[in-house]
């Protein structure tokens, strides 16, 4: 959960490129820590066939790929929003074509939009 929170914070900070973000200087080390956590989850899954580790690793891989995609295309205008589990209504930027929704158990749907 902490690794997902870090990635979401870094994705969302790029929405305001003109302002200095408090996490900007930590991006490289945070990213390395998340990748290391992902490797540990893969190992736990391999040893124990742990379904929770497998699901968490899949979510982290999705968030990492969104981050890599945004950085490789130079798209710094990402925003992150959360749709709670019990919330009904229209999804943010769902019809814009640039939104990706990721369901995080016990949290809700996280929308990352371009």
C-alpha cells in the first residue's frame, strides 16, 4: 500500500509542473524502493503462492507502466483522482480516451488521466 501511495503522489504532482513539489527530489529513490518492493512481492508469491502479493504486484506494475509511459512521452499533465467504492456517477475523464482506471481493493478506483 505504501508503494502505491508513493507512485500516486508522484503521478499527481506532475499535474502542476510550474510549482515545486516536495517529492520531486525523492523521485529516483522512491522509484527504486517501489521496484525493490515489487521484486520482494514477486519472490513471496513464488515461494508461498500468495494471492495478495500477486495482486499487489500486478497493481504496482500497472502504476509503474503509467509512470514510465508519461515520462517517455514527456506528458507531465497527469492527474490522479479516486472514485470511492460506494460512489456512483460519472467517472473522471472516462470519455476523454486518456484515462486509466485501476481498482485498488478496500480503497476504490484510482483514475489516472492525461
